[in-house]
C-alpha cells in the first residue's frame, strides 16, 4: 500500500517538476522512508499521549534513531510492517520494568553485540569500508554513555537495536 502510493506520488512529482534529476525509484525510496518516519512519529505520539508516557516514548524514539544511525541493522521487508513493529516496540518500552541491577548486564550484552556485529547494512550510504570502524566505535561509546546515566529506556533501546544486528537477521 505505501509502496504503491509512494510510486504514484513519485511519478507525479517527477512529471510535475520535469527537470528533477532523481529517478522515480529514488523518489519512491525517499517517500517510503519519509512516510515510515512520519507515520511512526504520529502513531507513537498519539499512543504515548493517551497512555501518559509521551516523554519516555519520545526519548526511546530519539535514542533508537541515534543508535540505528550508528550501527545499522536488519530491515523489515514491508513498510507497513516496519511502521507497526517500530510503533509497537517504541510504545511498549516505557512500560517494561527494568531494575537498576539489570541495566548494566543489558548494557554489556548490547555492547558485546555491537562489538561483534556493528555496523550492519550501511553500504547504501556509500561509506568507505575503512570508515566503518568509526561507526562501530561510536555506537559502543553511545551504549557506554547509556550505562553512565543508568537509564532503563536507554538500556532497552540499545538491546532492541542490538538484536537487529544479529547475523541471522541480516542474511540477504
């Protein structure tokens, strides 16, 4: 549904502008990403507003965007699935009870998974292979900073993102 809508919109944009250098496929890809992000933000804003967890949910979103940018990870095949799963996970994070004693073990598991597997699927960014180590280091520093602040939301978001790095989920 989103793919078809974004295709029609990309064709319309391309024909309307006439001089745009981007292909319909590039425009469609960008539109799918924008629709995904905006949809997730709208859904979790509404859900967290109703449930009274708006600040924690927005924190989870921001942290997830940062760690995902730094480490990459697997993607769901359908845009609709991404919206549903991401919205559900980010809306649930504030309700998962994590004691202070568990934050450090969660952080170390996340750190270990990032050391072993990050970054994943960043080739589309056209980053030279020799620079990928900086993304790994940055994601590990980010996780360590979460341990310093001992935030349960931070720990859970890093763990969830770490799972998307597992090799089985990143097979082509």
